[in-house]
C-alpha cells in the first residue's frame, strides 16, 4: 500500500510539473495573439461538436454542419448572428451556447458573478410577475429559468444570441425587461469601469470585504495594473460621455423612426434606447432592422466598426515603425472589411443579380461590419422583397440573420470575420470587455 501511494504521489507531482512547464512555455514563447486564437478555436471546435451531438427540439429539423459551426463561432466571439431559427434548438443546445458566450468573455470573476446572479434573478422575477412576458415564453415552450439565465449571460457578455427566433422583438412592449437588459449590457461593455467601481463601493458598504482593501483598490487603481479600474475623475468623465452620446443617438433615432413602429410614446423611447445601446454592444434588437431608417443603420454601422486598437500614451509608434503602408492597410479594420465584402459579393453574385432588394450591397456591408464588430444586428431577409420567384421553390419567412440565406462559402467567410474581429478587440484599452 505505501508503495502504491508513493507511485501515485510521484505521478501526481510529475503531472503538475509537466503542466507548469507547458504553461510557462506557452506564456514565454507564444505571442498573445496566437494564445487568444488557440483559445477561441479550441472552444469553438468543442462547442461545434457538442451542438452537433445534441439533438434539436424539432426532431424533423436536421441542421447543416456549416450552420452549427457558424452558430458556435457566433457564440464564442459574442457576435450574435444566427443562420438557423433559435427555437429549433433544444434546451441542452441553448445551455451550450450560453456556456460558449460565457467562455468567450474575459472579466473579473467576482464582478461577473454578482452581475449574472443578480441579473438572472431580476429577469426571472419580472417574467414571473408580468403576464405579457410570461405568456410569450409559455407560447414558445421556453423554460423561464433557462431564458432568464441565457438572456442575462447574452446581454452581459454582449453575445446577442437568445432562445427566441425574433430576439427581443417579441418583448418590445415590455419596458421593464428592456431596461433591465440595458443595464446588464452596459455593465459588460462601455460602462464596465463605472459598474466595477460601484460593485467595489457596495462591497465596502456591505462590509463583505476589509475596509482597507476596497479603499486601496479605488484610490490606487494604476498601481494594480488593471486598466479597466479607472480613477474617480476618469470614471465620472466616462459615464458622462457615454450618457451624452447615448442621449444624442436616441434623439436622432426617434426623429428618424418615430412613425415606423406602432408603440406608445414611452415604449418608442425605451425601444430606441435599447436599440442604440445594442448597436454598439450586444445586437439584441427589439425592432426589426429592416424597418429602421437607412440613416440610423449607417450610424449603427459606424458604431460597430470602431477601431479597437490601443489608443493613448501606451500606444507609441513602436508597433508601427518599420511596417510598410500596404501591410498596415491589409491588416487594418478598413482593409480587412473591404476584402471580406468583396469576397462575399463574389460568393453571392448570383443572389445579387436575381434578388437585388434582399441581397443589396448595403445589406451585405451591414452584415459584414456587424460580424466583424461582434455586434450581431442584421437586416434579415423578407420573401416579400423578392423580385423573381424560382419555379417549384417556395419562399418561407425565417426569423434569423441575413447571413442565414448566404451560400456555405459566404458563411465561412463571415466566420473568419467574426474571429478576426474578436481577436482585434483584445487590443482595446477601452471599457469593452466582450
């Protein structure tokens, strides 16, 4: 018995030393870009295999492998585009997508736990007490607890994938639910430093941590080496700028789209706020994007394609010195998106000529930029806009992204755009934590 115990201890020690050696080798010999890429690809492949192995709730539905791979990539990169109807997925597949969105996000563990638990409970309580929201889930046979967790994770991670086919359009009249999700979206993105400071302040007030620890963290944020924990003045400035930008965009959105949706005045303002916040973050639309004014879509596109490169005193020109101009342009967001748009126009050239209203160049540009920016908003597809109907082939309205109607090469190109956009966002020093 002692001999076996000795062998077990030696084996465990050898395994630990080997793991430590591998971790040190990866940390010191591989670039951060390659580490991030490997991380996303491994999770992406595992998620794809899990989605394929698990069966959909609709047993007659047999999804294609490319659609499952697209969906897995969309979840891992927290993009939110879907090429299938989400309600065809089983509860276990929804749980896998929720886990993939969770793993695709990097953020402080304690902060994330507080937001996710609190957010899930608030959403569940709202659904339990508001019959109009509860009836939607009952009619669609969606578990209320699973929906509460999934929509909270999707909002906080800015994933944008929801169990409903229509995203949040079916809840456009539920102001309370939309406002809850707006707070969670901002807590996981641009206002992350603000909410993080509020959580630290709350922990100090509730005496859940030693008094000197929160004080040290809030007063010495630069010494901690965590760039998202901003000093007091910068945190206030960030909150003021975000509120001002959102307010101006909401006013513009309401001016352009006030008569396009049949809702009450308060509901229109709430939906406008929800759309504006999601246009830069999660992509959970409460209004059909095909009904939104083109000028507002251009504004959304501009917000989605913001360069996430490092800006500020830490971003000196050392990274750009010696690099040829053409090489820098080829790997810039503008150069990459231009290349992707050209390739998609080539793969979808037949649809561009036979179905020009749905497959317009603008819709393709909007879809590509939404994918690269990991936003997830889509103009969708409408059978009523078809100019030519193919003989013997009936067109059925499908509540998923416009890219769901693309060819398989086009979908794979968009998968590449989502991955590159996610990797590019890792260089950001902004408050986005996606």
